[in-house]
C-alpha cells in the first residue's frame, strides 16, 4: 500500500493495514518532500514522497489510500485509477456528486477494487444488527432515527480545514459525520434514502483561524489568529424517507458539548427495535413491547456466525474504533488478494464507490432542501 495524506486518520489506515500481516507499507506522500520523508519515518514506510504523483508512479504501490482534505480526492483517485491501482478513499468520495459519479465510472472501466472507508460497518454488532434485520427479527422497519454529535468545534477558536469550502466542500457537519449516519442506516437495513428535508445552521458564524494549518481535532493554540466568516453548517436536522415507505430523522452537529463521537442509530420495526451507539459499541439494545428489553453484549458465542468473524476478542473484552477499522481493511485486502475486480460482489462491510456517490447525492439534496427553505427534496441518484 501507499497512502496520500497522513494527518489525523492516515496513521489509522497504516495501523489497520499493518495488523493484517500480509501487506507491505511501501510509501507515504506528503505536501512536500520534507513532509513526505518525515511522515514516512514516523509511520515506518519505506519511502516518503513530496506529492501524490510520485507515489502513484511507484511500481511497488498496488493500493492507493487517500486520506487528504476533501478537495484533493477527485484528482488523486482519478490519477490512481488511470494507473490501474486499487483505491481506498476516506469519505466523501469527492467534493461533489458529479465528481463522484465520474469516479464510479472510471473505477468500473479500470476493473479494480475501489472502496470508501465508512468504517462503522466494521463493528461486530453493526453486522449482527444487519443480519437480524434482514432475517426479520424486528419485522418491517418503519422508523429510523438517531444522531451523530461531536463538540470539537464548539468554541470560536476551534478551526479546521473542514470549515473552508475550498478544502472541505460545501458541507461540514453533514458531509463529515452526517454521511456516516446515512450510510449506516442504509447498510444496516438495506433500505435507500429517497427524499430529505433539511434544516441547517451555522451556530458559530465567525471563527478565529490559526495562521498555521491544523489537523482534525487539534485546537488552535496560542499562535497568531485571524477572524474568518464561516460559510458551511456546523449543525443540521434532517427528516428522511426511505424506499420501503419508512420515515426517519437524524441530527448532525459538531457544536454539542459533551458529545465526543456520538453516533446513534435506532431502527424501529413492526415487531421490535434495535439501537446501536458508537460510544457504547459493545452493546446492541433490543426493544420489545410484550417482554423485557434486552442488551446483547458483544460476545461471539451469542452472535450469528456471519457476524462472529468480526469479533476479535472474547465476550467481556471491550473492542474499539480501531478494531472496526481493522475489520474493514481486512475485508478490503482479502478481497483484493483474492483477485476480485469491479464486477465481483464486495463483502458487506466494504462501501463501494457507488455507496460513496449515493452519500454525496444525499448531502447535496439536504443542502438544496435547506436552501429552498426546508422543503421535501428528492435525492437525485
């Protein structure tokens, strides 16, 4: 593998892949030669490059990971596909749905594995819930609700490239974390979001931006600051409709005190409900009407065989965010090593470029709905 971008999430890509034991971490590309060399040394890669083109040209790099700011995704992925490389990209797949659609078509022509890291699919109890819902354990899904809340942007001194439309795209909260909720809801139930009604807000309209660049979740520190106007949302509430007639709603916010990485999805069905919460990811809540509610612990002896393969530890041994990321990388690289291509069915944990494109479409529909004053808007896939 080779990775372009080694800020907050890049090292997690490398850690997960290195745990597999059969993938060589060949190269890291930074924003310049010095950055590339430094990041390669920190991550234990063989080579550091000053730009993504040099990394893609490296004949030993078979899989290109993209963990850069959003605005760079399209050009890097397109270049990697043109060289016949497999691609693992962070979300969003591209800055716009139009660009994402082009990448879907290019990946199909290249006949390579092209995946997006919607990593919460890799949690064992997410897979358990997906299997249970498909089996009919909760009946027909009728209502999906939840949230994805964080507090890392609650102060006006908090700043990130994600707040700059030139780097992060037209959306912050929705594109960054709301897209995870949408993917998880669709993945867990097999349903598709068809219509949305969005209400968005910029809670902190002006922020103090550090002169030096920051990685995600870093604070501004004591350096020189400049006041900047914020043109993207940091809070959103959305109503959704699904293709089976089910209704839903979720909120995405980066300014909600006390919520560090609080992703919650509950699916209410005609017989029962299921709720998974990322901050308590080793528990799956199951709600009933005529008997006591249940908490299914992450315990391989209590889970379906198909979900059991995503459990790394025995019951009572808590697993975490990086284990789900590992599960995703294991499925991606096992898929690649098996000689799979664009026409082969992907493992269920692996979000395809088509999945990434659909999430781009959903976010754009929510933004358009809000722009029109909060009206129901069809998602144009």
